[in-house]
């Protein structure tokens, strides 16, 4: 399986990183070795001093497809979850400044935290979903899917032009404002509405 991730999909987050608003989705991949699931602890890697959390809604792809039209995109995911796109911000900034690809800052081992998944029916309106990240019991990031620049259907349609979607692939749909470094001992809890999706520690 692969992770397909969308960057710069919430205006407030684009602002906080002083990025430009993009006309098309910003896309990058993570390999299956990036997966961190079952509330396993996240171990801070030795190659960065600034690992940021980015809480994001996840879509799980349920069948193979490419060149999917937006109006049919809903047929390709039946479950959603919540995750964290861990980012080595110091590495990313260094690479960005040189105009180089920032893959290693995003796709490293255990950089993709994945919760359990629930059927879409759990949430009648996918485009008005509140989600948040709490760090040590304090709200750090808060978002609502109505604030996405590119909605789920647009994302699926766009990325499937370049990458064949396969059953089991997971899409990270972008993070709202509030990204910040994590530290050893932090406890990270993620919620969609009032449902707890993940709860793990940084070590
Ligand atoms: Mg992200």
C-alpha cells in the first residue's frame, strides 16, 4: 500500500507557514514503512530537532481506480480515519530553501500515524466534520472539513490521474493551522467530533 498526502489544503495553515496558495493540490507520497498504527509510541528520530505534528482526516481507498471523475470519487472510499503526518520541519525548510525535493522530511519511518477506520455512515455530512489534536490535554490543532481548499472528491480525482489508487491505500487530506514541534513525553490524542481516534506517546 502507499500513502498519498495532500499539502496546503487549509488556508489558515498555508498562512502560518507563509506558503503561497496553490491552484492545484500539492501531492507527495509516503511508503508503507511510514506506517505507525495501533497507538504505538512515536520515537523521535535522530536526524531532526523539529518534528511537527499535522493532524489530518484520512480516507481509505476500497477499490482500484485511475482517472476517476469527481462525481464518482465517493465510490472509491468507504471509511475514514484520523492520522498525523509527522514532518521534520527543519529538514524540510533546508531542502525547500535549496529548491530540492523534501521527501525525506515527510516520508521517513513511522511518519504516518494511522487510526482505526470507521464507515462513512458514522458521519452524515463529510464536509462539515470537526476534528482536533490535543497534546497533553490541550487543544493544539482544530479543523473543520468545510475549510478544505480541495474537497475529498477533487483530491481523489486529481491524484488518480498520476497514481493508480489501490485497495488499502490511504490518503492524508491536509492539516489545519497549529502545527508545532513534539517533545519526548508528549501525549497526542486525536478526535473526529467527540470520537477518540488515536492516543499515543512520543518517546
Ligand atoms: Mg500534512
